[in-house]
C-alpha cells in the first residue's frame, strides 16, 4: 500500500531516502531549511514523517513542531548523533518534546551514494513499538533495500552515532599511512569502546554486532564515500578542521559526537580513549602523531570488551 511520507531534511541522506521511497511507489513530500517555508505544513495528511536533519538541528525543530504535531502521526528518525547539550539521541529529543510520539529509528550501513546507484543494502528499524516497526518493515523494504527490526532504539542510535567517531579515527589512521594491521586494531578497540558506552546507556550488547553497530562501522570506516572518514583523513594529511569541512561541504557528525560521548563517559566513569583523542586532535590540542603515540602507549593488559 502506498504511503504518504513527509521527509524533513534534504541533505544527502534525506534526498536518498526520498528518492528510494518514491521509486517504491510512495508519495513523498520534502522539506529543507533552504526552502524557507514552515515545516509544520509538511505534517498535514501524512502517514509517516521521516527526519534526516543533522543532530544540531533536531532540538529546535522538535520544539517548533511539538505543539502542532498530529495525534498518532509516527516518525522515522534517521539522524545519527548525540546532542551535546542534553546528551540525548535524536529519538530521545523527539520523545522529550512529544512523550506520546510513536518513534522508529533507522540505522545501518547506508552510504547514500551507493543507495542512489541502486546497489543493495540492509538496515535496521529499531523501536519499542514492535507493531509499528513491523508495519514499516513491510511497507518500506524492497529488493535492494532490506529492512530488519529490533527492540533497542537507544543502542541502535548510540552505535550509529559512535561509529562516526571511529570513522574519523580510521581516516586519521589511513591519512598517516599506518597500514591495515594498525587500522584493524584501531577498529577492534573502537568497537569495544562503543560497547562500553552503549551498555552503560541501557543498550543491548547484541546491537553492537548487528547492522547498526559492526555493519555500519565496517562501511563508514572503510569507504571514501564516508564524510567522517574523509574528514579524519584530510586532517591527518594537514588540513585544519575548518579546511576539511570546507572541502567536504557537508555535515560531519563525528567530532561533535565524540565531545558528547566524553561528557557521558565522565558521568558513567568510562574510559573512551579513542573518543578522547579524536576530540583533542580536532580541537588542535594534539597532532596526529601525538594521538597515535598516546593510543599505542596505553598500559598493557588483558584484552577486554
């Protein structure tokens, strides 16, 4: 059955999902800040709202739309990040403003360019509302875009956000030409680091090894299509953070996510050395070589998750 879908945000991910679901026969309406129109006009007559707005824009958008949100209208959140001020994921921000909102999280190894080319991909729909997740799985899956479900939205969002930090670190590693062994070690420890925060925040450990965790990490940390990976690589090759962003001409969530992760790490008494060093490097407090030395010179001990 064709759905009427409103898509908030027309960056690379928003444009890709809009086109993908139109090809499936759904009726899609779009909104972007560049349109300079009221986003509330997009809410009327929809069966589903999809939000792909960058994390920095979600809190203000949720506050703006909360008073006029139609009763029963669900949202599919495709934003990856952690709000620095509130230390909340995107779906948590929406549900803070709209406590009764039916919400599903979309995450996984989804490089927008490949999806636009019609290449196959899989993703996960995570929600505490199993019926809604199953309905969207039926309506939005296709031969080339396979959707699975889980009941761990917080873990799914945290995994999707934190992998961007590890992708920045992977870009730094490759920018320094450290080789495959070093990068494999970095990503293995990065996955363990993601798991520590995910579990502390109430996520399910199994989520870490699914599409939103390991799957998304493998795609994002190994592809030049990944903005976060390219950002880290550009910086390791001598660009400043501002210059790297100017080159990419796109939002890079990893650095801000790393800062938010460090706030959460202090609250939960966690060690997140890769997040810590990404923050130091991006803010100019450490050089790439210093970051490498600090990570490699950590105290020897047993390998732990």
